[in-house]
């Protein structure tokens, strides 16, 4: 019963998902919309409570047991607590009763998001440039003829994207464009076709009850 | 801009040159000019849609600079619905009620402000359809593919031995988990940064089940940080189930599967921290990834861990290829759980998937040849309207 009920629900709702694109009728569309927008949101809200509970318990345990780097857990728990109090009692823009301003210094949730979280995210994102350089260095080492081919096409594509390429020879941007539009697109479409069929086959396996790992039954 | 001009002209005409001699009941309206009316006017319920839509078509009138489409409910007056340019010959009216009969006519607009109306089309009713006939070819293709997969599953059910192609990245899974066991370090499994509604995440969770069984058998700790709370709850059940299936329910550590944060870049920072501090011997990056893929893969590579990645996000594949030891490309991600479990029915489905792909490949080759050699457009087979 533990497996059968979720499986039965999945088969019924999964079939609706599968036929979504084929059924334009407002009743079918409305039901699918309800599943995607309303039901999934309710499940997500409950799961978020479980997730946050897990986060707090995990780090509380780390502090209690003085595990390695337990000090980091204090940073997380305190940040979590402060942000929660400001968010719940101060409102999104500090419109509730909790004071979120001292003089001209604002610390409401929107300000924290804009002035702390976004710059931190941008910092992480900017690391990509350095990671790309190190990854490109490894990828472009001409170890065999395939790597040489990759190096050559990458060089031409990059050169074709900057004005210098056209200054050297007017054909470079055209070659660059051709590489992107013909072999690159062909390879991408081939992979995408495989992905689509893979998705369909996985869906069939799940609907047929062959694939059950996601149920946590261990089968 | 041209459309706006036509609309302006149409509005002025409606106000200034009121339809002298406008007729209802099928008669064409024409003011005192030689501008011919649009001919062969049709108004029909738009096929294969969700309703509330009527398509009006007409043949162009010589000398017209634009057309005004007019609609009236039964017993009501005509109102302008839209004005379109001279090169248009059809219009979709998406502002109608289902089941209500409407009348339509099309007015040709002349350069000097004259207009000439078509005959009236009566009793046009919009209705929603249950099946999108434009996707008939796709539906047949899906059914064909499903039949091939089911046929192979049946063959596997009968106990037939099925040959499965070799996938290097999946053959290395045992070695990767074994390496972590020998080094006394953990296995880090990142189930992508997508949501549970993405099939890539579901495929990743299926792979997680198989890998968790191996870590349970080898007694190797596994660490599964999650970005999405729903994925976290499912991943936890999957790992717990895998440990039970492997006969080691006692070895399951509830904290091994944990929620981190929903923000993708913050998640990348947290997982990078795990990689750098705990230095897992093996990193699995399976599922949908986005901009953070290279941040994770490069950090993992810098720690010296053996890395096996797989994603269905095509733009992220090059990053994984350069930064990881093995990469499952696209559909290999979906094949992985069958490949790892070696369960006959799953292998049958995998074999069916490959055969289905072959059928599609043949269609592509035949379609391309028809198009290149004979100029025949075979696109209608899978037309999406």
C-alpha cells in the first residue's frame, strides 16, 4: 500500500501531464494548470518547512557536537534568525511594526536582498570568468587531433566575435557564424532529440511502474 | 506603424463616412465608389484550439489599402474588431464567447476614404476542442515510440538477453565509489539545481538510488546537498530506501541528505565549501544545471576528486566535458539508472529507447533525402501547426 497509492496517483496525474499538449480544451488545461501552479506550490511550501527544519537541526547538532568548522554554523543560524525576524515582523519593505531603519540606515528584507544577497551572488558569478580560463586552458591543450580541431574552431569562433577578426580577414566572421550555425546546431539538435526520447522513455518506465527508485522503496 | 496608420484611417472612415446603405442579412455593403469588396470571405471556428477564437479569411480586393473586420452578435450592430493592412488575408478574433453565434463581414478600405463591404457570414460559433489535430503526427510518433519501448520490455520480461551499448561514464561508477572507499573519504552527490518538475531531476534521483546502494554495500559515506526542498524530501527517501534495499538500513545517516539553500549561486558557494573542506574522493554531478555548473565542476577538479557528471542542459555540457573525468551527455542521463541497476525490465526499456531512436533517425534521413534530392517538404509528418 505504501508504494501502490503514490504509484496510482502518479499514473493518473502523469497521464494528464503527458497529454497536456494534445488537449487544448479549457477543462484539461485548467486542471493541468491547477496541478502545476497550485498543488505543486502547496507541496513546495510544506517541503520548505521540512528543508528549513533539516537545515536548523543539522547545524544545531554541529554546534552541540563541536564538529569541524562548527563556528560556520553559528554564522548560518544567526543570519537565519536575524533575517527571519526582520522579514516576518518587518515586512518586505519594512512596512510592519518591527523597526527596520536607524536614521538613514535601512535593513529591511528588500534592502538586505539588494545590498547583500545580490552582490554576493554577483561575486560568485564573476568567479566564472576565472574558472572558464582554467577550464579552457585544459581543454585547448593540443594533445590529439580532436583537441587540435577543438582549439582551431574555438579560436576562429572567438576571433569572429571581435572586430579584430574582420580586420584580419573579412571571411573570419562568416566562418565563425557557419561553425555556430551548422556543425554546432546539428550536434545540439542531435543531443536534444536524444534527450526528448530519453525523457519519454523515462516517463513510460515510471508510468509502467518499472522505475521506482523515486518512491524510496529501494527497487 | 503601418498598422497604426491603417487603424487610424479605419477609425476616421468609421466616424466620417458612415456606411450609407449598409445591409444586413447577407447583402454586401458598398459606398459610391468602384472599390470592389473582399471576396470568398469565410468565418469559421479556429480548429484544434481551446475555443474563444474565430478565424476570418478573405481574398484581397483590388485597390484596397487595408481591411476592417467587423463582428456583430445575433440581432446586434456591427462593430469594428480590428483593422489590418492590405497584405493580410486572414484574422483570428480571440475575443469571442464559446457557444455564442456571431456575424462577420470584412470591409475593404480605399485610399480616398471609400470602403466596400463583403457579404455577411451568419451564425459563426466558437467551440473548444478536446484534441489538437495539429499534433496528430507527434501523437502517432509518441505512440510508435511507446510501442517499441513496450515491445522490448516484453522481450526482457520473457527473459531474453539484451545487448546494451557501453557507456564509459557509467562503467566508471563502481571504480569511483571504490576509490572513495579505499581513501576513506565520502562520495558527494549533487542532484542538479533543478526542481522536481524537471525530468532531469527525476532521472538524477533514480541514479542516486543506484549509487546509494553501492555506497551502502561498500560502507562509504554519501553526502547529498539539495537546492530544492521538494527534491530534498524525495532524495532523502531514495537514499533511505537504497540503504534498506542493500540490507544496511542501520548505516543510513539522516544528515547525509540535507537541504542547503534555494538560491543557485549561494548553493554553489555552499557546495564548493563542502568540496574544499571535506575533499570528497568522488563527485557526482547529475541532473539539470545552469550557470553554476562550471563553478562546481572546476572547484571539484581542483580538489583532485574523480568527477562523473551528466546533464540534459546542452549549454552546460562543454563545461562538464572539460572539467570532469566522465560526462553523460543528454539522454545517457536517462539511461543511467537502467544501466546501473541491470534490471531486465529497465534494460528492456533502454533497448527500446535505442530502437526508437533508430526509427526517428531513419525518418530524419529519409526526410532529409526527400527534401534535398526532390524538394519535397516532409515536415508535415511531425507538424506542430
